[in-house]
C-alpha cells in the first residue's frame, strides 16, 4: 500500500474525499501490476455529528487501472452509496 490521505475543503457544501490507499496488485493475473485505489467522498456538512438536515450518504469509489501491453493503463471505476 502506498499510503492514505484526505482532501478536506473548507466550504460546507464542498465534497471531502478520503483515499484509502493505492495498491499495486496483479488483478487480472497477467503478470503485470495493476493499480487499485479506494476512496469515499461526502459533503463536508454531512460529516458532522449529527449530520446537517437533508444530508445523504456519501459515495464509495473503487478504481482499477489495468496495465496494458503497451505500458499504458485502462481505468475502470465503480461506485456505490456508503
């Protein structure tokens, strides 16, 4: 794992995202390292306890960048509510 970091803007209606690490894994078993990253994002005002009125769940993202034979990468991103 290459580390975790958080991007937290100051405006309450902005989105804050927490990156849960970047990993190099051979996800498609072709012998080349693919890059995997997970992150969760939510409006800043919805992270308070209790959340502000009208807040909805944030979003979780999972990204896989598949290593290609030419040295490039092809990305796939999926998302789901938190």
